């Protein structure tokens, strides 16, 4: 079972927000956006570097809108299980992250 109480889903996280998320207790970021989805989107590598700089874990589970599958949901659930605290999962609007959370819950 995944502990959904430690998961927050939201829209795009920016690099300059990561320090504050860490200060609020976030221990892991899960990025559900493929790189290059939008020109103003930060690169996954940049987000990961900043997360790690602040002691956070980072997972990139890219999902094309409307194409989430069981493999994605299992990876999402496993990332949550591996986190030692609160998780922020994000995509452009939060919809894919929320869908993956629901799929992960149903798969457990």
C-alpha cells in the first residue's frame, strides 16, 4: 500500500521553488512531464540537481498526456514507497500526477 497522506500533486515546479519546498519538509519530487513538452518548462536535469542540492530525492516518470499506463503507475507507487517523507508529484497542471496517484492506489 502506498501512503497517500504524504503525496501532494500540483502543477509545474520551478527550479526557484525547490528550496522552499525542501524547507517545508518535502523529501522527494516526482516529475511527470517529458522534457521539451513546452518551451518555458525547466529541464528535468536542472530540477534534479536543485532537488539534490537541498537533500531531496528526485524521480522522473515522464508521461505524455492521456497515455499513463500500468508501468508508469507502478514506478510512481514505488517512488512513493521509497520516499522517507512528503512527496510533491507534478506535471503541467497536476492532472497526470493525480491520475498516476489514483492508478497507483488502484494497483495496490
